[in-house]
């Protein structure tokens, strides 16, 4: 009976994942193993009209994956996406941890208001917020006007259409995804553990690194994945704030799908990106289970 209850509880989320994750992934995988065609939709499977599984397996087309391996453009896009996403994740962690810690240590009556202030940007359209950064970062825009009025700079910084602008946009957009799980972990932290460490002779800084940070690991990892995963596939921010030297997987996917109309190659790009993302997540889950088992 207990096993039946567990199966009934697990059935809805498994069904949800099957319908909205596994099934779309299989469709994309099928398209990636097809070839481009002048048709609607613009692809044709290699195995049309085949009668046996042997013929099916023999007809699977891997030309698109071979193209990804041979063309340096796609490797550059993957590496650039990983580098920019990792940098943005590190910056959001550096900014988000002190912010979440301050909210968790604030008076209890102030905490809901501070959390609302963190998620307040979500009340505005994502696209409008990115366009606002264009007005801020463009030459002689808001930022340049303020800095030049204060005599901090004597000429425009020309931040727009650079990778720095992309990082600023990504950090700003994804900061709440880092702060909220960190706050959830730090808010539940037993402060008496920190006090006990200090009573035993640890300085405030050492108590922070040996007690607070390890206990906040679940929030840290959750925030890292919530920021890193969407950042790798980001399209809007690099397209609006980046320049010609900003090459990310999201822009490559858009170009292949809508400009080149090469759906099979674009699907192969998406499948490889998904494999790159899923691998570290599975490794992390395995390590986390091993740590809990100790």
C-alpha cells in the first residue's frame, strides 16, 4: 500500500516531465537526425518509408553533429556561452550572498518588504528592462551623463555593444534567482551555531566561512544552477546589449532556425547544449547523495 501511495504521488510530476520535457526533447532529437529540405516544416527524416529497425538505425543521420564537431564557430559559441554564463553566475553570487545575508539578518518585520524589493523588477516586462539598460549604457546615456557631471570620467565609456554590457544585463536580470534560494537557506540558519563557534575562539570571519557558508550550500548550489542554466542559452540580452564579438549559443540557435532555416542543425546545437547542461547536474546530484549518505 505504501508503494502504491508513493507511485500515485510521483505520477503527476513524472507525467508533467514526460509531456513537457522528455517528449519535446525527443522531437528535437528526431529533427537533429534529419536533413534540411525546402518544405514546411523545413526538414525531412532520413528514415521515411523504412520498414525495419535495422534500416532505421542505418538511416540515422549524424551529419549535423559532424558539422558541429568540424566547424569551429559552434565550439566558439559553446565556450563563449559557458565563459559568460560562469562569469555572470560568479558575479551574482558575489553580489547576492551579502544581499541575502543582510535580508536574513534584518528585523523580522522588514524581511517580507526586502524580499518584495528583490523581486520587484519581475513586475516589469523582461524586454522593457533590457531596453532600459540600452538607455543607461549607450554613449552619452544616463550612466555617462552622471559620471561626466561628477567629473569621474571625461569621455563616454562606450559600454553598450560589449561583453561588459552583456554581463551587466545578465547579472541584473538573474540576481533575484540567486538571492531568493540563498535567503531561504540563510533565514533558516541557527544563529546559535555561529555564536558557539565564536565562543570557542573563532573570529567572526572564520565562523562565517566554517559555519555559515557550509550550511548555506543548498541555497548556493540552487542559486548557481538557477542562474547558470538560463544564462548559457540567453538570447535577448546578448542580442540587444552585445556586439558583433558576443557569440552565444542562443544567438546561434536563432540564426540557424529563423535566418538559415536549418532546423536539423539548430536542433543538433540544442541537443548538445542540453547534454552539456545535464551532465554537471547529474554529477552534482550524485555527489550530494554521497555526502548525505556519510
